[in-house]
C-alpha cells in the first residue's frame, strides 16, 4: 500500500492523547512518517534528527571528508522528502536510508574522480548488504540509548562515545556522583539498555 496524504474527503481518525504531544525522535517511524505526511514540520525535524547520525555514518564509513559527508546528507534528506509519500514499507526506512546514502556517496566519488565507475559500482554492490546490517545495528543501539533515563543516557555517552575514553573520576564529576558509584550505575544502565534492545528484537 502506497502512503500518501489523507484526502480531504477521508475522515481523519481521532488522535490518542500521546499523538497530540510534540513530535520527538523517540517516536516510532510510523508515527513520525504519518505526522510528516499530515504536514507537521516538527515531525520532519524530529525524523531528520532521529536519523542524521545514521545518514552521516555511511559516507564516514567509506572515509569521506566532512564536506562530502554533508553533501551526501543533504542529498539523502532531499530524496527522503520527495519519496516519503511513496514508501511502501516504513519498517524498512533504516535500510532505505543507508542504501540511498551509499548510492549518493558512490555517485559523488565517481563524479569527483572521473575514473573507473564500474569498479566503484561493483564495490558498492558487494559491500552494501554488510554495511546495511552493520549500520542498522548501530542505529538500533542509538535509539535504545535515547529511551534510557537521562542519567543513564549521559553516562553511556560519557563512557562509550567520548574519545579518548574518560576515566571514572571525570564521569563522576560531570554527573555529580561519587566515583565509587559509577561501576554499579554503569552496570544497571547497561542491563536496562540490553532489555530495551531485546524488546526491539536486536
């Protein structure tokens, strides 16, 4: 079934209470896409915010410069905007974004290098299935982290996303906690993260 804007003649269903809240990246893809198709600009911003790291990660995986990665990001956003009403499977949105981003990156590289387009195309076809699986997994982890309580989110970010990694003493200082409590809270946060991932089918 092809998604599209509801026609004026179709009676819109009454939205449940939670649907009336401002759109957030924590919303499911289905809720965000449907809100976008209703013309909700906040939902569009939330959808892009939800997937910006995923989109950027594709050219970055291939060693793209920040400028080239930004060009790919803009191209993917434009294509998503135009194709959103025609997406048949919202559940496949992650893999669609990865595929489009990879295609745009390889097209950009071919146009810049002006050489051996067939070689780049072959590499794309061979690597893409592995890339989709890897990046979808990373995106699921990002989304699971966003569902954690705020203190756990910040702790996970400080412990696992900072480069170089921060010692417990600095993490404790930033969070206003005792250094000796970091290990225990870290374990609790990771257990909660694992539970969310299992509930998501990861």
